[in-house]
C-alpha cells in the first residue's frame, strides 16, 4: 500500500519539510555520489550509525561485510555525530525516493500543526528516538544504519494522532496490476506501524544488514508521544478534519 497524496490542506508554507528534503538530496549528490562507489560505501561506513561502535562493544579493525566484496572496517571510536548524519544518508535510489515521498505527503501537515522551528526540533528528536531503540535492540551490531525512515516514522506517528480520519489516496501494485483506492490515514499508518513491529520481532537475534525495523518503531512511537507536546491546538483546528470527533472542524 503506497500513498499517492492526502486530502488534507496545509496553510503554512512547509519550508522545513522542503529544507529536510533538500538536505537529503544534497547529501545524496555531494556526499554519496548519487549512489556510486566508492562515495556510497565511504559515506555509509564513515557517517552511518554503528550501534556497536557507539557503545564500544566492537573491537577496532573489525571487518563488517555489507555486500559482495563491500565492507567497512570499524575504528572503535564512538562517533556520536553519526546519530544525526545517518538521518540524511541513504543506501540507494529507491530508499531515498521512498523516504522523501512519505515525508512530503505527511510532513507538510505535521509542520502545519506546530510551526517551523518546533517541527525541526520534533523531526530531529524522533530521529534520535529511532536510533536509540535500534541501538537498544542491536547493541552489538557493526552494520551501519542510514536513512531518514526513523525520523519520518515520527512524522507519521504525529500525523496519525492529529489527522486519523483524513483520507489518503493510495495504490497497491501487484506485478502489472495496479489498484487505486481511498483509505483513512489511521488505517494506512496503523498498517505501516504493524508491519514494522512484526518485522522487528521477526528480526530479533539477527546481527546482519537489512531493514532497521526497530528504528521505524521507535520513531513512530516517539512521534505519537511528542506530538502531544509540540502541536499547537489553534493551528490544528484550522484543518477541515482533525482528531477523532465527528465534526472535526474549526469554530
């Protein structure tokens, strides 16, 4: 189930959402060489978040396999800057495009609910919470974690609290068959969260690469909680449909 757009107007110009998207694209071009090696591998190894290094549970010089003849060598130094730098890096074109698409669809309305400065802080805190949960579940991992998915999970967590009844135009692709339909944001984002939770449970005990499911879970949960502090009720009430009430309209 892939979202195409939501039926939810925004009133503030989403400059922070645009800025985050631009920062990710610039990092992809300038730091990651549009996904070409050696820039891609170097960026992932040097700027990706490695739980085992942060907690100093991996010996320096350990070789971590990322793919066929592609590997990182751990330094043994806890690079705390990677908690932030990893949020702006991606592992491939589809990883980048998918993340930025979800951020655009749901980010503009969440930014609209709290203002620009608060949204920037909200986004970063959700990203940090995502990293924290991934580290908690894989503290010995030497595999670098990259991607904006955890922070964007926080945006979706905030959205499901604010606008669960808003309709989202979505598509399902099954081979050559494409079906398009409308679904509530609560159902779509709840389904996304359930998939991440089940993926995290099935991934318990694995130390290899793959999807950082627990980062997605942590970011989403942080968004659900933090939105209660960061939202501005007056800004939220401007939206035609918000909350769980039947009217959901501003006075």
